[in-house]
C-alpha cells in the first residue's frame, strides 16, 4: 500500500483499470461491482476482504483497511511499502517512518505520515499520552474515503 494506491492501482485511474489492478493483489471483491454511495467525497465503493476501495466520478480516489480493533493481529495482504502492518506498535511505525510520522489524541488516537507517494493515516489502539498501554496501528487509510461516520 502506498499514499497514492495499492499495487498497480493508483488514484485517478479509471474504475475498470483500478479494479483489474486491485484484483491482482487483493483477489476477488466481495461484490461484483462498486456499490453506490452518497458519502461526501465518494460516489461508489467496492469491498474486498479486509479493505474498502473508494471511487468518485469513475476514478479510484481512496482506500481504507478493516480495523484490528486494537488487537495484536494482522489483516492479510495489508502492508505499506515501508513494511508497516496492522497490529504493529507505534514504536515500530516510528522506526519505519521517523519524523515524517505524527500522532494525535483525536478520535482516541490517530497517526499520519507523508510519504513520497502521498499521505497515509489511521487510528491507534489507544491515545499516545496513556503510558499504561502500548499504542498499535489498527488501520490504514489513504486518499478520499468520504465521511468517517458513513464509511462502511
């Protein structure tokens, strides 16, 4: 996964091309075609096991992985180009991305990193200011994913 797509699928690619490229790395989608959505900055989405792909006006615009809900588990086929996986600790993410990685206590704990290909973001299992627990990466998003409250 990159800040501008997954595998050979890149943001701005036509829907059919993007889906073909995504199927090569993610396998078959759960539904045969993208489903309509009135979700802010997207008008359709396509679900694959563990990940949702977003389209707007017929082009790929974003993705969001499923969440590990703070548990130490990994969702298959989900890894960034630098090697970050769901379930990794915040310390592991900081080792991979260095000072490019920032965190926030917003939404119960979140992380962001600007990469050469674009921005990656997600939630943490806990706020970073809680010393009693180790924050872990629970999901990865990039691009336009619509309104957070309406995301499938």
